[in-house]
């Protein structure tokens, strides 16, 4: 009987252990699932915010095809974007009209999410005008195909508390031409373009230095200043002069532009002024707020000239009308005459619903003739469904409409562009979401 009880005890113990192991397994699986969805200390970034894409997206492939584009035949063109579980872009691929890869960009990140490196591989074909060995001399066009790889490497330096103190971006080229279009050979070891950033202990940027050709003498410098509350108030930009016919710069930095921000007691920017060489005012932007803190009006004045010849060139006034969620943007010339104005309507969440832009042409008698030059309308998903452009005298430049098919998440997967009632381009988006997307 005792032996039998021991058996029951052992069997019960094993059963409890199996249950406990199963609970551990389920718990671990849940933790893994949550970790892959949103790791501790990290928030998933918004993917493709500018394209109104929603949801946690793994990758997107876009294909354009159609019969005619602006009177010319079109072939398929494709582009795809791939993201990791944190919402960081890790690969961007582009294909030409015959579906041949023409560009690939790969992104790498540090464990904390900081960008570590980008590698941009480009294969391009352009037409080059050359001199033929003939008499009389003739010039012919020849296809010139070249491959180039540009690598950007990022470095960061933190203090003991994890605050960013320094970061740098360096660009390497493996090709014949750099951004300044001069020959640099094919060395991987020479850094031609570099930007260094310096921060204070709270993570605010203090200085930005740009180098071209070496890493000792900067060709541009930007200094940032803050008030006692830690709010950005001033920016000084300096540049050196480029040596003629080269991409080399002198060693002396000269003041170029100065920007000063004035804030009210609540820290809001109420005046932003820009000076050339810290002397001549080039732009003055003043902002007023209503009692609830929303922007009521923004007045931007552009100036031109130097020394004693200093005059108003352009003035722009933006008025926000809260009761009907409207923004009116008026542009005046140097004589104070209204030349352009734009009316935009928004929904309660400040998403753009429609926008109309008008131009006024004055005759010798001073009478103005108003013509609509631009008009757009968005649907409930904030995607454009109508896009019209006109010249200043009212002639149609183009009249485009867009039709969409949406998936269950709310992203469009097919877009049809119709120009003047003629279907032109069909764009398809193949969207794959993360497995744990809800």
C-alpha cells in the first residue's frame, strides 16, 4: 500500500511538473511573441508615414504598369521596401522597365536602433555625347553604363548615462565620380565626405561639421544655441570657399547665415529671423497664437538687397480659422498687392481634405483677374483622388483622378491614375504584414 501511495505521489508530481513546464513554455512563447512585436525599451516606428500606410508592415512591393503615360508607352517598373520587426527599413530595391535590378540599398542598425551603415549599389545607363573619329568632325551618342557603390558609415559616442555626445556620418565611393563630380579612383579607404555631430549631456546638438576631401579642415560649420530652459534659440552657419575647378575648400570658415528664434513665456516660437553674414535681414517670420494655444496667424516677410538698398521682396500671411478647420495662405508682392492665395480644409484630426490655390493677374488699370491654378481632393483614407493643375491664364496643364482598392487593414493595394478621362497608370502594392499583426 505504501508502494502504491508512493507511485501515486510520483505520478502526481510528474503531472504537476508537466503542467508547470507547459505553462513555462506558453509564457516563454508569449514573451517571444511580444518581444518580436515591440521589444523592451523600443517602440516600433511608423512605417511609410508619408504614404499613409498603416499597420506593422514587413515588406512592400510596388509595381507600375499601364498603356500610356503622358503620350508615351510605359513598361513595368518596380520598387520594394523591406522592414525589420522594429519598423526600420533594411532594404530598398529598384528595377528598370525590363525588370532588371538597377539599384539596391541595404541598411544596418546597431542593437539600440541607431543606423550603422547603408550600402547603395547603383547600376545606371546614360547617353554620352562623344566626338567621332571622322572627317568632317561629327558627334555621336553612345550608351555609357557604369556601376557605383556608395557606403555611408555612422558612428556614435555616448557617456556613462547613455546620453549621445558625438556622432559622425562618413561616405565612401567605389566609382569614378563623387557628389562633387570629380575623379576619386576606386579606393575604399579614403573617406571623401564626412559630417560630425556634437551633443551636450542632454542629447541636444551643439555643433555640426562637414568635411569634403579630408577629415581635418571642415568646409561648413553650424553652431546651435539654447536658452536656460533648453529650448533652441539660435543657429550660426559658416562656410569656406571652394577652390576653382576642384572640390577642395579653403581652411578659413566665413559667416554665412544666422537664424534667431524668439519665444513667448510658454516656449512657443513667436519670431524667427534670418540674417545673411549676421548683418542683413533676409527673412522675418512672426507667429501669433489664440487663447487655446493653436496657431492663429503666421506672417513671413522676405527681403533682398544689401547695405542701403534693402527692400521687402515678398510677404506671406497664413491664417488659421478654427470654426471651419480652414487654413488661408495669402502671398503679397513687394508693393503689397495680393498675387496668390490658397485655401485648405482639414478634418477634426487636422488631415487635409481639399486644397485650392488661386493666382491673381493685374492689368494696367489695377484690376485683378483671379484664376484657380491648383486643386486637390483627398478621400477618407487621406489619399489623393483628384489633382488638377492650370496655368496662370486658366489653361489646363493636367487633370488627374485616382481610384483605389483597399485591403482589410486600410492600405490601398491598387491605384488607377486617370488623366482627362483616359486610364494611364495602374500601380499595385503587395503588402506583407508581420505574423503577429492585429
